C-alpha cells in the first residue's frame, strides 16, 4: 500500500459504498479460499479519488474486473464495477462438519487514509442474490459495516515520524452454515462400521477367541485409516476438533473391547466359561451405551455451537 497523503484542514470526504453479491463458489476448504462475484458501487464528490487504480481489497488473492462504468455528469461521481475476487480466509474447523463459517470482504483506498477519506455503507436494498445457492451450505446472514484499519508502519515514508497509519474500510461479512448430515455420514460411516465390527467380537463364542482379536485389530487399523482420509480434506489445525474427538473415542472403545476379550480369555483359561459369557453380556451393554452417549454428547454440542 502506498504512503498516505497528508491530511488537509478540512473534514474527510465521504464515499458511499454498496455491493451486491451474485455468486460465491469454488469454496476450497483445504486451501482456505473461495471465489466471489459481486457488483461494487461507489459515490463520492472528491474527483481526486481514483478507485479504478487505487481500490484495495486486503484479503484478496487475486481480483479481476470484468466491467466498470463511471458517471461524472452530476455533483457526485458514480462508479460501478463488476468484480471477481479469489479471497483468502480462515476456517473454523473445531465443529466440522457441523461448522459455521464467516466469509469476509473489505475494501480500502490505497492512496488516501482516513484523514482524507471515510466510507459510509449504502444499505438500501438487498446485498446478495437470493437465487444463488452454495452447494452444501445455507446462507444465514449478511452484515455490512464500516470502520478503520490500523497499519503500524510508515510504508517507507521518511517524512512520517510515527509508524501509525489509519485507513477507512468498508466490510461485508457473510455467515454460512453447512448442511452437515449427508457429509457427516459420508465421512464417518466407515469409522462406525469399524467400531461395530469390533463390538460384534463380544458376541462371538469364547471358543473362537482368536477371531475376536483378529477382528478387533482389523477394526483398529480401519479407524486409523478413516481418520487419515478425513484429515486429508481439512486444513491443518493445532486445535482438537470434533473429527479428532470422535475418532479418539472410537479408538479408545475398540481398545476397551480388546481388553474385555483379554479378560474373557483369562476366564476361559481358568475354566469358568459361564462367568466369561456373563461378563461378555454385561460389557457389551456397557460399551455400547457409553459409546453412543459420548458420541451423542459431542455431536449435539457441535451442532449447538
């Protein structure tokens, strides 16, 4: 961003800004980006403002302008542009796939700071096309605000003593909610099938104790493989997510099943088969109830948050 222009003694000029989003697509969850098509219009009196050359979109990876028209016949300059922006953003994946995301879009003028130019939101009418849909998402709300963004730098201008610059900005925040149930079963069905295979071991007759351990170990590796597949579609995160929680619970309960099998084997070796069968029935009920309750609790919390 270039160096700010020194402020005059007059009050800053006002720029009325508005937008109309026609499409949001190519949401890339792993690379943390999406594409937005929108109309942007600006109305202002100061003819020194050149938004065709000095429009700044801070979070944009790339911006292409397919159309622009400017009307200078009246007291105010009226500028209308059609933009396509590839935006970079951060995703909250703690509750994935029951997540809610906020898509942010903001503009600034890279030539004039807030002492010279301030944005005011043009809030008349709608701000997105209700006919466009996001596959797998629902549009929850759209919020438009204006404010000031602070840069603790002089941008290399030796005439500025304090590294502090403020630029007025116009901000759009679109909240979208994921349609999660289909994706949830698509990603976690293999994990639950693996758990049920391990859980069935508690109903296998004690004469086939080797089969019990073989199925449990196979289920354990299936859950680990399922977690790697799910993680490959998510951005890197240092936080413990719902995906980690559900896979961790499943691995822990498969380990519990293997411990129950070991205890059953011990009782069989001690020639107490009736006690071993009773232990299998009780442990099967306890394991299933606890597993379902824990899964229900964490999934419910994720949907509520």
